[in-house]
């Protein structure tokens, strides 16, 4: 599995309840660009539209050596999920304060691009502070334990 890009900020800004893997519909030059690692999913989100799932605000840079027409880097891309997974998502997304956020884009062994999307709830400012404080204390504890050996 080759990871193209990760959304590290998502874990800081959201509580991730559940993750799932989805295929993504891409053009040829977009796949080449992803293989080169030229993508940004920081501001991306997924939304249901007409019973299908679409990915918005994911920037895949145009491939420099493409010979035919270039596509818009921020175009809306369709995500591929099984019908039963979509039905589960529809039920969850009807709740207030829930969003679908792309967490990472990667290639699996047979060369297909996949997106890991997470069912996310927004964190409050005090939750973010508490998480940072806990992370720092764990880091200090590990540093102390490492120093005693």
C-alpha cells in the first residue's frame, strides 16, 4: 500500500467515529499525478447527492506531461461504495453535526486508488486543548522512561 497524502489536520479538528474505504473515479492524468504524490486533501469533504457520494475540494495537480485536455484540479469526483455502505452512511449523515472527511488517499497492491473517508464530528476548542495537553504529557513520559534506561 502506497500512501499518497494524509489529512493530519482532520484528527486535530474532528472526532473520527468510523472510517471506510472508497474507490475514486479518476482520469488517466490524475492517476499519474497521484502516483507522483501531487494531491492535497486538507480542505476536502464528501457529500451525498442523488444517492451517490461525491468528493469536493480535493486538489489533484495537473499532470505536466499529459497530452490531451487538462481537467480542473478541484473538480468534483465520484466515490465508489457498495449500496449497503451508502445506506448506512445516509442514516448516519442525517444526524446533526456529522460530516464525511477524506483522511488519506492511497494505492492498493493492484494499482487502484482508494480514499479513506471518516465519519467525523467537530471538536470544540477545549477538546483540542485537552488533546494537545494529553499528547504533550505522553511525550514527556516517554522521554523520561527512555532516559532512565
